[in-house]
C-alpha cells in the first residue's frame, strides 16, 4: 500500500517543479513511510512522485516510480494484485521481460508494456489505483479498481492567473499542495458531507477536481491536453450478467461454493512479507474472515478488537468468544474519555475530504492498536453490501409500501409522537422487550433508530424515504450559507439518485444493493477504512470484496437473503456451519455495527471541544456554516435527540475540515 501524486504542467506555470513534486509527495507521506521516489519528464512537464509502504518485496528492487523493461511505461502504484503470480507466469511463458523484483508492481508495469492499458485493466484481480505514463503515446493514465478500495483524485489546479495545471494523487491533500491550486469548494459536496456524511460519487469537493470512480480510468493526452474517459468495469452490467447466469437452486451446493470462495479470497489476501492480522468485531463478516485465516494455517492468527465502557456499544464479549474458539492471539483496546478530544482531532485530520461518519474514531483507534503488531490486517467490509446485511435491505420495502398506503398527515402525527421521547428513554423503554423486536431494534442505539423511523415516516416518496434513512440532516442546505434550499432540492438528489426504486420487493432490494455498492461502499465504508489505516501506515485488505463473491452474491435468490437475526442469510448459515460451538451464537445474533455513544460523548468528554469548535467567535467568522443552525442541533443532542447528535457531529467535522483546508466563505462557490 502506498501513495502517489503528480502533475502535468504543459504551460510551465510552476516555477520550481521539483519542489512542487516534493510538496505533493510529502502530503501523502503517511501512506508510505518506507521510502520515496520521483520521476520527471521536463520536456513534457510531467512529474510523478511515490511514497512506499513496503509489503511485498521490501527490497530496493521494488522502488517506485518503476519503469518497464522496455522503457516505455513509468508506473506509480498503490494497492495489491492478488493474481500477480499467475499474471507473471503468463508474461514469462509469452517471453515478455519482467524486472528482477518479485513484487506485484513489477508484474503490473510489465503487463502494461506487453498488453497496453485497455487489455491490462480487466485482467487485474486486486485493489489498486495507479498513475501510468505511456512515453511512446504521450498519454498519462489514471486507473482505479472495480469496487473503489483504493482512492484516486484528478483535476485542474486553477488560480485565475494562467493556464491550469493537471494534478492527481491518492488523496486530495496531494492536489491542494500544488501552489496554483485555489479552486473553490462545491457547496453540494459540503451538503453531502453533512447529510450523507461524505461526498458522493464523482462529484468533487473542489470545483474542477474529481474522484476517479471505481472501475474507471482517465487518460490525459500530453500533446493536446484532452482527457479521455474509460469505464473498464460496469458494476450494474456485471450484476445483470451474474443474475443472467441463473439463480442458485440447491442451497447446500450454494453454501459449499460460498465457503470455497471465502477460503480462496482470504488465502489470496494472505500474501505478505510482513505480519498479518485481522480486525474482529464478533460479527458475521469479520468472524468468517478470521475463521478462514485459521483454516489456512501458517502464521498464528492475530485478532484485534476495540471496546467501550458503555456496554451497549461494546463488541469485546462477542469478539472474545470468537477469538477463543479459533485459538487466536487476541488483542483488545479501549478509548479512554480523556483521549477523545485528541482522537477526534486526529480522526478529522486523517481525512482529506469532509468526512463525518463517527465510526471513523474507533476505526482509527483500532488501526493504531493493530499497527504495533502487524503491517497488514484483513477486515470484513463488503459482506453487508454484497449479501444484504443492513436493516434497510430487509425492511425498507415494507416501510415504503406502508408510507404509500397511510396519509401523510397521519404519518406526520406518528412521527411527531416518536420524536417527543428522547433517545435514552426509548433505549430504556424498549430494553425489556428487545428479544421480541425486529432485529435492528434488539441491539444498541434503539433510540436513534426510532428517531430515524420518525424521519422516514415523513418521506413524501421512495427517494425521500431512502435519503431519510441514510441522511443525518433532512435538509443540509439549512446549515450551509452558500447553498439556498431550492438549489439543493434541484441538485442535491442527483449525486445519489442512481435510478428509480422499483415497486416489487426483489427489484426494490436489488436497487438498494446497487446503490450501496456504487455509492455507500466506496464513498463511506472504504474511504473510512483506507484513511484510518493509512494514517498509521497499516494496509487493510477486504476478502469479501472479491469479484467472484460479487458474482456469487448476485445469483442468490431473494428468499435466501434473510435469516435468523436479520440479513445475510447464507453468510449466517456458513458461520453456523464453520465456527466452533461456543462462537456459533453469532450466526443468529442481530447486526451491531461499529457505533459509538455519540450523544453522550458530545454531552461529556467532547463537550468542551464541540462548544469551542462551533462557538460564535470561532465558527461564524469563517462564514461557511450557519452557526445558529448547527448550535441548535448540538443543543437538541444534549437534550436527548439521537438524530441531532449525528447532525452536530457532522457539523463539527465539516467545520474542522474547513479549518484544516483554510476554507472560508470566499472559497465556497455560491449555488
């Protein structure tokens, strides 16, 4: 895992290109603490920098940027290719030269030389983002993996004083390190950060800058300055193709095939020249991954779990049970209240984009704890998005159907009654009857979920319902000074409305899964894991985000998607079959998620930090957020409103990000 950055300065705007390249590389040095490398083609104005995290082939032979044996391609690469041994064997059999490095970078650059960019990308099985310069054709290519595990940004650095400079990198902070970068911030990106807790899709945080979408590549013609776009993997088309192969009909055969696919995916991701461990929450996904590591044998299984003093959010008991059953070397850590303000600061600073998913705090703390023992961790991301593990996959269609049948005024009255009762009161009230409640309400944060339900009851249509269930702010434009409400309503749904929600239950759930796979997974889940682990130089790998498992999941009949405890019916069944007896209880346990006691934190250990950050003297002069609106959300949170706690936290994250990025009202485009 690494970081890369660079520019193409066709108009010679940069006074000291080498110094600029150094600054851009330094902006992502946390991604690669083990080394650095630079390439410049002064005649074409090209600069490419690389920061190395040495995982495979830790020798100098694997240093980057790496040039192909024929001298045509220069590559700066971030990621891992699981099938690089097979690809290398194919190259050698065909007589194609490969460098002496045994790592996957050498395989990739040799493959580019042998086959070119168009044929190379579909052959890759891995997580990656890279910049590749074709010196013969005069093209600079940027590419990203199928599911968006590794990030890549590109665009034009503009300061109104001349021709823009083309800039790119693993993180936005690399682009903003270019001295000509004075691009304005999109108010819609800030709205999505407040509402959906992160920017959405290819919409850039800055005008003129884009997140390269999963399964895509862009090429810059160094002669003309024109940009070409290629979609080398279409997730929706791949899902349709998998479904066209035919659904599984024999459950026992499907379960056997699923187990084999999980084992193979985990085995491929154990390739490493540094110690490997696993994040273990005690949930279905991470437990199956840990179990597969144990089945593979080899090095001792090391597992890592983070816990809380608040038992409603504490994952340690379940994780401890699973780890003991698997014979793991288990490590537990906690977050002390006194450390929370510093952790909040570090978590926000770890993200180059405005990011407000509060689970970033425990993810960062867990990554730091694991980094002391291992250099690579396997994690369970992808299980929920591929196998229908979220509560919305199981129950949202029924809620949408109910909303259509019940008049809006009646739903509004019910919603108002639900909101009158504070989150803590709901938690206490529902606790005695939790075993008989729907799976999502058996776990912690029952009050927050009830308040979410209240917001969903007010939805005017299926699209509004979807946003109500996922969005922290019903109307984030109210908190952003540069974004009138009518402009947000006209534009705000575009980034997330991929296609309409079908009326039938199976089609409805399919669309929810596709939205999660194309938006929520790369924009939230994988962004969180990438930045939190890269902050401390730890490589995370996600075995369940495997192309074969993706195809398998889309062949599962709709009736098999649920099971005792909630969604992910087949994964639950596999866990019940594979885990040793003491740990099998998790197969029927409701999903817990990596939640945090956010409302109590904002009223307790984070109270002073939040008050200062959102204070009139600190927040209001910047002119980005409406201070009265966000301070009112903080007050509601402290009065017991769980939904307002998420809103206040999102406001804190956006406000602090603006400070880090030196953004005030003059740098935010008015919609």
